[in-house]
């Protein structure tokens, strides 16, 4: 693969998000369990990993998210039985009570993407626009268990390991760059995807990334 050299690396805990999100999205529980151990060892807290697994339902569906959470429960229990003490981490701050989820979700979406989101698809289906703004960018992205950078790393990892979602992967590469993920870190992301998910998945992810960078 023709990938630029990495000059500023993702933190080990950020790197560990990638296989967790990718294997949750694809439903590969055996590989996910290994990645969950690696994530805890890399410094992710229990609450951070739970937040990743919960977020995955927005991209891969409730069944994959629930299966991931179930696998994580087993991993945490097994580690406790062997005497390991993992950091639980802080609880997320309460959601705003002076505005609706739709109101602060719309604000979050605009900040995340860098512009107000409109288009014929959302005119065709106003419901999906409301759900995206109110729930994904409101109820989920407002929770500070993870930074927006961490959430975008998780999102592109999930989308890279799903078939038929290149348009969404392309969009979230751009969103990730709006949220402190550098180009060299995206190149590092491709290396990590190749390591865990194989050359075919990585080749597609790289092709999409190069198409995005060509328009910058």
C-alpha cells in the first residue's frame, strides 16, 4: 500500500479503540474479546469502552452493540477473577435540562461537521434527520465519557469494517479531521485496520481516504 509515513501517532488508548469498534460492528465476538483485553491494558477505562460499545448501535444496530456489551461484561468479570483491577473511569455529566436533545444535538452536529446539515435526503425523510440530531448527536455525542476525537476514531473504524458504507466513511474521515485527527494519524489508522481486519478491508479504507484527501 502507498501510505504516507506516520509523524504524529495516535495514543495507545486511541489505537485500541479501532479494533474494538471494528469487531463490534462486524460482530466478530472472538476477536472483539481479545481487543477488549488489549483496550483495558492500553489504558481505556471500563466506562470509556462501554461508551464505545453503546455508540456502535448507531452504526451497526442494537444487536451488535448488545452483543459487544455482553462480551465486555464477560471480559471484565474474567479479569476480576484473575485479580486484575481495571479503572472504572468517571461517569458522564448529566445531559442539559434547559434544552431538548434536538436543540443541543443540532448544535453538536453543526460543530462536529463544521456546517449546518441540510439536503434532499433529510427533506425526503425528516424523521431520520430528527433522530440523527436528537439522539446520535444529542443523547450520545453530548455524553463526555469520550472526546469527539475518540468518537470519530470509533466511527471510522466501524464503518471501515462494514460493507457498502463508503459514503459514510468518506464523510466521517472529514469529520474526524475537523476533530483533531491528523492526516498522518488517519494513515496510521489504515495500518491498524490492515493489522486487525486484513488487507482487503484496509485497501478499501485507504481508497476512500485518498479520495477525501484529493478534495482537500
